[in-house]
């Protein structure tokens, strides 16, 4: 098994203990490896590091775990870099969600104006990260888990020689989630999804060895009581393809806007309310005889970023496995430009992460995906080195914004609120 050094950028976050737990669970595949946690908050970083070491020792994992606030020091000599960070924290996410709602449009972490500003903040950090990688570990692979993962990967791929692959569990979990909501057994689902991140659709879908869409249609005819489950199933049956759950923001825009507006808190506020309990749980486990994370008290669950750990294992141990990832298209999907970052099944081994060619996007959804792809490219360009004008152009291209007066208003309010997390050229 490969002995590697992996830097985890964002290693002091609420998700970090669960992410290290994913490495520990696969410790045999990374025996003798070194994981260095890097973050800005020294106290939380120290807690995560000490808890991680205790969890590793309790499980007999042959992993060296260290921590530093010095990013370049963390990156020195790395084989892989796992990035999962949130510039501005959940407070900025709250602004991403609330400010658009105040203007009568959807506010969401990765979609619409909120997702756009998450991209601006994330890529501002990513630019410095890959510059450091170019200086101290130019051969390392960047395994990105920072949202919006497709726009971050697009910006890095376009402007840096660093190899980048962005990861999301969506293509693996969406089909099963839909099946379960529709009253079916998620364990009997097998599907292949592709397109763009948070905008993927199935090109193959089976349920218990049979085509899944007719089975889903029967469930829909029988009556699905939950509003969201019914909408999701109806969209799938109408388009003859299983959609990512995020498609609800486009195909049921007004319904989702009404639901989000009626809710007294945003998702970020709900998470912020739980954050103290996460850290309390991590503190308590630090002194427990056998430190064990509890799902209800750990941000994201017991095991986090598992797909990233799986893909790293496949790369460094030359597994020749197929995983859905976000990579430069390179001609694999004829529906997108060769330079576009797409979400597609990939062959993963020591040579890298290579998209599997031959799939096509379902024709009924190609129009929306094409628009989202154009927006993705404009957003990546603006975030990396663009001007305020270019940023407003990108925001106007977003299908959940669309009009110039709205884009100008949203940009003005969000850029003012998040000024400290943006480069001066975007003020």
C-alpha cells in the first residue's frame, strides 16, 4: 500500500473529525502515511489533531497525524492535497442564503447568487493554495471538496498546471435518496449519473435489475404524499431520467422560493445553532477511553468526505476503479466543450482520473445544462482574475438570476456584506 503525505486544508473544521475517521477506516490502504491538518483557527485545529490521534491509536491505525496553521509548511512534499474549507464560515453562508431571499429569489449554498458568492470566496483562497502547491509540491494532485466544486475546479484547471479533481457524493446518493422517498428499496438501485456538479442526470438507471423509470412511474401513480418526493419523482418520470436533488431549484423555482421564504431560519442558521454541540462532543471524546464519533453530534455524520478518500486510495494504490468525479471533459462528453469541467464516471488509477467517453446528456435537459455550463465558465473566470463588471456578467448568466437590475442589486448587497473575503478588484 502507498505511503503518502496528504495535506488536509480545512483540517480544523466541524467536518474534520469525520474526515479523519474516513482515513482511519481505510488505514490499511494508507499504512505509514502522514496526514497534516491545516487551518486558520489554532485552537480548533489543535483539538481536531489531538482527537484524530486518539481515534487513530484506538483503532490501531498506522497513520501519522500532525497539524499546522502554516499552509506552505503543510504542503511541503505532499503527494495529495484535500481541500475542504469555507471562507467566511457559516456566517457568510447565511448571507448567501438570506440576502437573495430578501430580494425575492432563491438563496442557496451552491445555486443562484448565493452559490456565485461562495465561488468568489472559495476561488480567492484556491488561487493562493495552488500557487503554494506550484512552489512546494508541484506534482501533487488537488482533491477538491470545497463548494461549488465544479466552479472551483474550472478555475484551477484553466489557470494552473496543478492537477485537480473535484469530488461530490451526489451521483452516488441521489438515485437511492429518490428511491427511498418514493417508497422503494434504495439498495436495489443502480444508476450512472453525469452532467455538471449538483446538476447531474442519470443515463442508466435500474431497479432490481429492471428499468427504474417505469417502476418510479408506478409509485407516482399510486400516490406519493410528500411534496418534495412527489416533485422529484414527477421530474424524473417526465424527463425519463433521475435528476440531482438540486434540480428542484430550477424546475420548481417558485415553489422552492415560497418554502425557503416561509421558513423562519436558513440552513446556515440551523447549522450554526448546532455547531456548539459538535465541538462539545469532540471535546468529550478527546478524554473518552475509546473515542467514538456519534452521527447526531458530528457535522456531516461519523464518516465524512468518504468519496475523496476512496478516490485517493484508487489513485495512490493504482486500483483501476470507476468513480464519479468532476474533471476537465477532454472530449469525453460530446455535449460540452472539451475544456469544460464535467461530472462524469472516471477511471481512477496511478495515471490519474480520466473521464470515460461515450455517454450523452439526456436531450430534454441539455438546454439548462448548457446554460449552467456557460455560467460555470463565466463565474470561474470572474472569480480568478476578473473585474466587478465581469462578475456581474456571470451573475446575470445564472439561470436563477437572469435580469440585469436584479444581478446588479444582488451583487451590490452581497459584495458589500462579504467585502473582507473578496479581492479588491471585485468590490
